[in-house]
């Protein structure tokens, strides 16, 4: 299965932020949307970073209360690991594990086209396992 199939079922909407978004604003956005990260984009919707709960925690440890006066562009992860929609889910799992990340923006033609989270990958794998179990039960029942 490929990334495109997950995007087809979950949609391609991505919560994004601009580099000049304040840290309190992004924290409120992540809380309100019940998500762990937002992709930081420029005016052309090109990925320039990602801001995650992990970035906020590390920022708090590094900057203390001064964090509240900062902006996303100062704290975001700039070296963003991305993928294309034709990447196999097994490769996504491997990349997330090796890179120790939970969110993988999907880029097509240089522009943001979606995002895959570790939760999406786990749900996909559980669905596959359930399908396999059901197929085995039907096979046994009709055998």
C-alpha cells in the first residue's frame, strides 16, 4: 500500500503555519486541532519547516519563559523529512523509525500535498491485519 491510499481515505488537509506565527498562537492551534505538529510553509506553500510538540518542549527547556515571545521561524525544525504519495507504507514506517519522527509531510511537485502521522500508519497496519484475519476466517469456514 502507498501513501496515496492513506491520503485518499483521510484527506489532504494539512494544518500549516507561517514563520511569523507566535509560539502561543501555534500552541493554541495544536491544542485546538488536537494534533502534534503543523507544517511551516512560505507564501507559495513550499515546506520550509515543521513545528511540533517536541519543538515546543525543547524550546521551553532551552529558552524558558522567553519562549512565549518567540515565533515559529525561530523554533521550527528546518531539516524536514518528506515523502511523495507513491512511497510504500513500509518505507514510511522505516523512515519514521530511523528519523525518530511522528509526522511526514507529503510533497508533490515541490508543494505540500498532505501529511502522514504515525497514527495514520498504525491505523493502516491494523486495518490490514484485520482484513487478513477476516480472510483467514472465511477461508477456514468455507474449507
